[in-house]
C-alpha cells in the first residue's frame, strides 16, 4: 500500500491501546510506511516531543516486526529548550545536532536503523556540506538507509542533491511537503509553524528527477473535505477551489468512493506517497479504501483541469 501513516497523535491523544489497534489494522491491510519525527507533538503544552516515536517503538517491540515496517523520522526541529512550544530553539541541522537527533530517535524507536531520515526544516545557518556529511556518516554507520528533505525550497533541494552528487554522498531521494488536491493561493501564508506547500516548480522538478519521491502531508486538510465543522483554510479561498470541490464530489459519486479517498487516489496516481493522519479506526479504514481506487486517464484529466 502506497500510503504512509501519520503518527502525530499516537501516544498522546490516541492512547497506547488504540495506537496499537490502528497500527495493527494498518499493517494487516498491507501498510508498511510510518511517518514520525523526533519532536511530535512538542507544540502541545506538557508534551516533550518524544511521544510519537516512543509509541511506535513500543508497538514494534510488542509485535517484533521491525523488518516489516518502513520507518520515516526527522531531525532538525526539536526544541533544545524544554517546554518551548515554538521553533525558536530548534536543534537545527549542524553535524552534532544531526548525530544527537539520530541517537535519540533510534533509542525511542528501539531500532538500529531508520529507513528514511529527513531534515525536518531548513537550517540556512549551516552549510549543506555539514548537514549532508552528517547524514552520509549515519548511512555509512548503517543507521540510516535513505534521506529526505522536508519543508525545503526547490532550489535548495537541487543544490543539496548536487552537493551530494559531487562528493559521492547519499543524496536526498525524498522530499516531504504539504500538498493536497486543492490548490493554494500563491504567496498565501500558513498558520502552522514550519509548514511549506508544494509548488508548481517542485512538481516540475520531480517530473524530471525519477529517483526523487514526494511524500505529501496534510493531504486531507485535517478532515476539511468532509467535515463541515472543519472549515477549509483561507489559503484555498479562491474560485478554483469551488470548481475543484465540484469535480471531486462528482468523481467520488461516480466511483462510489468518498472525496477523501479520491484525493488520496489522485495523489497516488502521480506517484506521490500521501501521508494520512488518523485518530480513529473509521478514518483509517476510509484511507485504506483509497489504496485500491484507480482513477482512469479521463477522470484524472478531468480532475487536473479543474482550476
Ligand atoms: N513534514 C512536516 O513538516 C509535516 C507536517 C505536518 C504533518 N506531517 C505528517 O503528516 C501526517 C498527517 O498530517 P496532518 O495531521 O497535518 O494532516 P491530515 O492527515 O490531513 O489530518 C489528519 C486529521 O484529519 C482528520 N481525518 C483523517 N482522516 C479523516 C477522515 N477519513 N474523515 C474525517 N476526518 C479525518 C483527523 O482529525 P481528528 O483526529 O481531529 O479526528 C486526523 O487526525 C502527520 O501525522 C505527520 O506524520 C508532516
């Protein structure tokens, strides 16, 4: 299944028993990819940011299935001041910060390797040579199998990949950004700290770089496609949204699927890995239902052309 499970609420608002049940069901349905970070959910008062990784680590230990799971975790955005709920004291991406972050994640996850290790945010105070050198060292030590960049400008991603290529280091082969079917207004600001939206330039770059895979987050806009109490965010407030929502509902009806499932299928049809955050079994089942949903060329063209 080409869907990654988001894990922000695991170990906090979703307790251990429900976390285990959700992870069990996801895995039974063929899901392998789990997305976490070394700081989820530090922005919630009273949380350290250890919780999500610890919850996954506990499940992996209880099930003894580490080798069946693809773990994605991230470094760079963990506060260094305990209790800081902003990114002001973020650890950043210096070589010592990356090495320390990796040790912490490996310990909490109870594993000796990470399948894809991400730079969670940009740290422009550190040269790429230093960050990528640190990632490469982790790879040489067998602690990291592949690397990615999240919330990065496309020109910086291209530059980073060049640095790695020139030095023969492990390159970024994953990029993780906020992305969904609705298109944001250009230059619109997001309220969430550190989040960056996919741009047309990034999609163009991805089309030319077959070794690079996009993982998209906030694909379901916190449930706003289907939940009237969750309004669609302002960044999508323009006439194209009305047209996209109309096509989305039409296609969902024709396929006997839900709008959420069509959004996920639309992303997957382009080779994108959608990350889906769930807090209930019903939400998980809906996402799993998208894995088998195929959009033919005509439907995709209709969805793409609504703007
Ligand atoms: N790289 C980054 O900077 C970054 C940033 C953000 C997120 N992420 C990753 O992406 C994952 C998901 O992100 P996200 O939580 O921002 O976005 P999301 O997946 O769009 O939203 C998840 C929330 O949407 C609601 N939801 C999910 N499925 C639903 C359904 N079928 N029907 C109705 N509501 C549904 C649930 O809200 P309730 O729980 O309130 O019911 C759920 O917690 C995270 O867990 C994380 O792994 C990465």
